[in-house]
C-alpha cells in the first residue's frame, strides 16, 4: 500500500525551505521533486547491480555527463561513472531546480542524474556517491559536498573544532 504524500509533509517543507546543505540520493531525488508536487517519474528500465568493473561493460552502464558546472564537481572528470541501482527517475524537473548532469543509455534514453535547487545548496542525485565501488568517480562529489557544508558551517559560526 503506497504511503500518502501528506505523510512526508514535514520533510517536504524542509526540502522547500532549507538553506542547509542537503543531498538526496536515489529515492531522495524523487522526494525532492515530490516536495514540489511533481510526482512525474519515469521507469528507465535500468536495473543495475554493479559490483565489479566488468559489470560496467556487461551491463552497458552509461557514463554520467556534467552539463552545468557547479563546485560540487571540482576535480571530477567529465564524464564519470557513479553507482546506480535504479529503475525510476525524476523525468520532469520542478520549477526552481536545474539539471546539472545526465546520462544516456544505448537506446538513447536520457536520465536526469543530478539536479540542484537554484540559489540553494540542495542537491539530488539518481546515483549513489556514498557507495564504494572500484569504478566510482562519484566519491569525489560526496567529498566536495561535505567540504562545502563544513566551509558554510564555519562561515556561519556553527562549526567548532572542539
């Protein structure tokens, strides 16, 4: 039984209003879209189980291409691989958000891989940068995000080394 969207109203209010650095991966990006009453997601037909480098070739896993530079991409190659385990994605990006990166599979289907709230440090990714895989270049993204969050906290005086 699906959970009604009102069950997430507190979380959605935070997504809509926060200036705190926030990242939602996989279902997190979908919740970010749903916070703006955008529930149009699409089944990509992709269902990857990437455990080893050979899986990239055997499963024809697409590269992720950066389309709009953001400091979160500092030091990353373009394109890069990020671990994916999904079949659903945000197909229509809500107003006030921008697409930073996409992928294209062998059938030509374009997947929105990374979005960002315009003017706020709120990111969503279809891939999982937090998962350690030998081929993943996405770990650098996560490190950049954490560094940005720490710098912001220091700037705002809420970070102490104690």
